C-alpha cells in the first residue's frame, strides 16, 4: 500500500487521517482505513456491502445462521401392477 511519485523515487506509504496505513478494497479498489471498515474482514474489504457483494454472504451473517431441518419425505410407493394378458403376435 504505497505510492510512488516517479520511477526513481522511493515508495512512500499512504496514510489516512489517523496516521494509519490505508489499504485497497479487494472488490472496489478504493483506499480505506481498516479501523473504519464495517466489514468483518477489515483487511480485505472497505465495507459490509463490498464483503456481501464479493462473497455473496457476510461473515457475521454466516456466524448467526441456523441450519433448517429438511422435511422427511415418505418414499414413493408404486401402485401394484395388475397381471395383464400376454400380447398375441400374429
């Protein structure tokens, strides 16, 4: 998380207003201060919405999920087949 001002200059770290190094969000590529992130994965995403959009779920939501019991289905019973007359081939 550094910026360079020229090809031969030394990289200088990018700091936020709180003198904390700014990171780039994996999803939106914006710079953010990790301590201000609303995401559970603060070192990866700038906000809860980027986390949700990239993963499809949030880590906080995953922690609070409860498994839903599956309904038990009765096995399908086939009706008894009536004996049929053999086919007559002429």
